[in-house]
C-alpha cells in the first residue's frame, strides 16, 4: 500500500431526536477530516449502519421508541468495531450505567457539551481506534512471520537472521503502539474527571489533587505500578457517582445532613462502582471508588470492612479526600486551616484512618510545604466565581493575574479570555471562597 495515500475522512453518525442538536453537531464537525451522517431516531441510525462503514457514533440518551442505551447496545452487538459515545444529562445516571454495561461505550459527554472538549474526545476516540487496527495488523504480520520462520531450513542462517530482524522491528512497533494506547487511555480518564466536575455542586479541581497525592503515597507505600495506576484512576473518578445527587445534597455540609440524607450521599460511592465496574480496564479502580467511605475500625460504609480488609488504595483515597473536604468546609460547613485538619487526621489515626497512610501523607505534606500551605488546585472555567483566591490565571501560557481575590469584574474578564485562546488555566487556593 502506498504510505503517502491520504486517509479517507472518518465516518461519523450522530443520532438525536432534536434536529437542532444534530445541526449543531454537524456544524462542529464540518471538516474535510469527517463525513457526517445524521439520524433522528435509533431505528434510522441502525438503517444507516447497514449501508455505511461508520467509524464513530454519538447518540443522545433520551429518545422516543428506542433510547440511547438500547440503540448503542444493538450497535455494539452488530457493529462492534464502531466507537460509541453517549450524550447524556445529569439526571440519566441509571440509563448511563445501562449504556456503559450493555453498549460498551468508549465515553460519554454531558449535555450541553463544551465544543473543544467534545472535539478532543472524538479525536482521541478515532485515534485509539486507528491504533487498535494498527496493532491488529502488526500482530497479523508477526503471526505470519512466525509461520514462515517454522518453515525455514536450519541451513538458511542468513534468511533466518533477516526474518528475525524484521520480527524485532515489528515487535518494537507494537510496543510503541501499546504505549500510545496507554497514553490515550490516561488522557480519556482525565477528560472524564473534567466532565464530572462540570456538574454544578461538584467541587472542581479536587480530583486532580487527590489523584496526584494518592499516587505519591501509593508509591511510597510500595504498591506495584499497576496498582498505583488503579489508585490514580480511582482518584480522578472518585466523584463520578455524585452526578446522580440532587443539588441540595451536593452543597450541604456533611454535619447538617440527617441520617436519610447522609445515607443517600454516601451511596454515591456504590453508584460510582456500578458505573465503572462494567469497563474492564477500570474494574479494579471501581473497587477502590466503592470502598472510599470504609473506615479503618470497621465503622464505615457500605460493608463495614476494617483494617487490611479495606483495599489499601481506598484507605489512601479516604485520607486525602477527607483532608481536602475538611479544608474547604464540606464536612463542617466552614473552612479549616491546614494545622486544624492535620490535627483532626491525627486524632482519628487508627480509628477512621490507616495509621501508616496518615503518617505517609503528612510526611509528604511536610516535604512539599511552602509559605502558603493551602493547596493550589486547578479548576474548570465553569466553576469560577467571585471570592475565590486565584493563585494564577494563564491564557495560552501567558500569565494574566496572580495572587488575587477575584471580583465579579475579574470573573467576567477571565471568561472573556476564552474567546482569545483555547488554553485557559485557572489555579485557585483551596479554602477561602472555594
């Protein structure tokens, strides 16, 4: 095959019963890189799949006659090579779980979507599909070459040497493709975390802080690389079950909840587990998410596990999550200083928290101590508000402001920057105004 041949455009299928949504998606992907097909129902989408070699499907969840979960399930059964993405509202958590489990979706995106994030999601999905196809092609080459090697006569040393060198090159390319797939998957999980934090009431920036510090603690406690990766994924997706909670619970301090409200809130960990468990690469991370409210002395939720019976990754995530939520006031209703939070962690060392995890985390904080101890976290522009203390705001890698308490005018100006650059980075100090 001629390597210079230009790749054909990717075939995209958009399925939604709202014509305006289909028009918006078509405009968004109006490019020579894509060929767009539109369907206003699941049945019409299946008809198109019979006649067109579709690469990627974006389907709405709520549609009459056949909803997105059923449509993607049929598409997965009959056209398994298609990449499937779900458009869903925050209220559709149960349907989303069904779509993940039955439709084997690659990802999902909240409505209304953010154009640039949806483009990135689609590009990553298509690139991952291309890499899978390339990996399969290379594996086929390796299999064929292995058969040829078996047929070689031992006297043909020169030919054997040549074939062996070709095999090594092919295996090297496969390794590179696998590494690229891993990077793509990591970026996809990070994108999920950002989408989750776009839900009003879910604190932005917490996932990244928890994942980064949990990774460091896990490494210091000697977890193998695969388990460290599961801890990082769980940290990024720790709040996914909160998408089903009402606004009133998301904004209510824990101490103010009655027993029924507290049980409903804590159940988000199990909903997160159910959502992630059907995705094979995230199965172990799902376990860690599901046990994030277990306490070391067995007084936690939902199973009352104690000590080593609680996965170590969950014990790590519990300490760091509660450190962050105590700082920002989610537990007591008012922000706490870092010294107050550290004292509280130590007071519950051996009861709520694994002593070894507490000691390791506090040692990490001491080593990374700076003049302003309050953690700096990166937030989404959707959760920017007056009263926050901005550590720094950058647009296209240029510093816009630093160490400022944000006013309404600041927020208006910062949001205006999005029109002039696609790379807007917002870092705020946890605590006051957050």
